[in-house]
C-alpha cells in the first residue's frame, strides 16, 4: 500500500469508518469500521510507526465526515419520530450531505490512488436503513416503497415522501347539476367570496368531492385528485356501466382501508345523485392508462 503519508496528515484526524470507506468496494461482509481497522493495521506494518495514535480519532471528532457517522443513531430516531403518524410496510432512505463534506471525502479517497471508495451518502443510507428496520420491524425497499424519508444532515430535518393511494372504479352520475371534478369559483379562484358563498367552488358538490370525502377521512389523506377516463358536460348523466376513474389520495396516514364499506357509504349517502362500483387498489401507472 503506497501513498503520501504527509498528504494524508492534512485530513487527520479521521475515523476508522472514513478510512474504511476509502476501500469500501473491497471485501464483503464487513462494515467500514472493521475495514478501516484492518487498513490501519496494514499501514502501521508498512510505515513502521504508530498510525492510530497520530491519525485516527472517534467518529464524532472526524474531519472527513464532520462527525456525521457518529450521528447515525440520532438520524434513525428523528426519522422514526416523523413516521409515527403514518402506517406503512416498506420504506426507503435518502439523504442530503453538505457539498464541502462530499468534496473533502473525494479528495481524501484519491490519496490512496484507487477508485474503490464508497460515498458517505451510501453508507448513511445503508446504516440508517438498517437501524430504522431494526427499530420499527419493517423492511427497506428500493423500488416503490410506501414511504421515502429524506434526511437533511445539514439541519437534522426529515422530509417524508408518502406514496399515494390509487383507487380505481366506475361512477354513475344521475344528478345533472353535478360536475365531474371540483370547479373553483371564477371570481376568487377558490379562495372564497360572496359569489360562491365562501366555498371557493362554483358548484357546491362534484363527483370528485362526493366520492373523495369518506376516503379522505378513512385514510387521513391530505389531498385528493380525481382522474376520469374522459369527461362529460355538467348537465349530462352518466348511466350504463359508468365512467372509469382513479381516485388518488395523497399523503395517506392509513393505507389499509375498507373499499367495500366506503363504497357503501358513498352510494347510500348520495343515492339519487351518484353511484360508484368495482373499486380496487391500483398502481400509479393506471392513471396514465385511463
């Protein structure tokens, strides 16, 4: 192992994890801390001097990662607290790291002259994910998880991206005064005024609002979108088998909802106005297909 020890001193002290991450793509089944200790032992043998006492420090005092590795447990707790109001089975972790740390790490790893390093972002995602999985008893999932947590390590904040619920069905419309979707008031643009009786809507009800209301309550969602296969004039009825639609529920706190009972609620409450049928959960791609 050949490198400039004087050059390495410019980045000291650094932790075992950052040293191990410089060789992160070498070996299998050990974490960067263990790898860093092994690298340190090899360096001591090659330079015949005390390496650990001169260069190695605790992760909280590390110049390379600026102590981020020591905060992994804190990040796990912060994310877990933010997730408590949502029900989910799978998750994914992302992070934002200060560019100065990213650049310093890159320079540090080039000292060893090998393109075999792992980024700190990768280690943070992996170890936060492991910690969160153990804490919550849930699984990390890279593709289409129920919830994505983006931790901003600069400010110790978390942004949650919750997967929407998509419910497909058919609707019939019997009331010729009900539009398909909410229709914001032309005068106030949805803010509320005298003309719209402070509702913000040109028409008090719509197929969207009548269908979405109980679903919003049941799922604890923050917003709904209504995707219909085509549209009809407000004074037209929709009979026969009905018009296909997908109801999108954004930021749902509860994902396991009873579609049959909710369908019954909508139909019984709006018996002479609308009817929905054939409800089922679908993927986001169904919206584009409709």
